[in-house]
C-alpha cells in the first residue's frame, strides 16, 4: 500500500455518511459450517440502521479470481465504470440466509453499504442477509 500523502486532503465531492455500529454491539465469532459470522450482544429493533460502512469501488479489471480468498467478499456495484465494491465493514462478514434478519443496501452515491435489521433480533443471534444469488458454497442454516 502506498504511503498516504499528507500535504493535501483528498478531494471529496460528497462525503460518505458512515455510521459505525454502537460500541460493543457486534461480535465476530466462529459459526459452525460457515467460518466466522456476526452476532449481536444486545437486542436490535426491526428497521434499525446497524452500520453504514465504506467500500472500495472496483472496475471490471479489478475483479478477483474465485480461487482467491478475497473473491468471497465483493458486492455487486452498479455504478459505471464500477461493477463491484469491496466492503470495509461488517457488511462483508455477514453470512447468507434464505430467512435473513437483515438486508444490505448499497448507497451508490455515498459509497457505503447499509445494514438494516428487517426483524427484531435477539441478543446472541447471528445477523444474516440474503445474498440474492446462487450460493457458490455449501449452505449451512
Ligand atoms: C462474505 S463471506 C462471509 C463471512 C465469512 N463466513 C468469513 O468467515 O469471513 C462469504 C463466505 O462465507 C461463507 N458463508 C456465508 N454464508 C454461509 C452459509 N449460510 N453457509 C455456509 N457458509 C456460508 C462462505 O464460505 C462464503 O464464501
């Protein structure tokens, strides 16, 4: 990674509206059959914006080969010239479910991924969303 330049701030047309999860709310833990997953330490109410995290927009040529570990994380990103975006927050760590308790919406202008609770979620439960594509892995529920 190149060293950050400190002489001039980057030109930002529209600052991203980043929303961090409440302190201590989310935990990354091992989940049987899924690798790691995200659980909540406290109840979450339906409709809550849990996180709005930045992404790295990717062009066609940046797409990752399925043999690489990083290829499991990018989201579709329909804002030419970008076709995918690499998540930099918990959005990239939520596992898939056919009966999810969250949805993830892309804010293409703000360049953030927003995790919303679509049901009331109990403390200790895993946060999941529906990837919306045929899973490329063996699904554990
Ligand atoms: C975006 S990552 C999610 C976080 C990942 N579990 C980790 O440990 O970094 C997507 C990968 O998680 C795993 N995964 C996601 N949902 C799953 C599920 N329902 N059952 C089994 N594996 C799942 C698959 O290996 C998939 O390639």
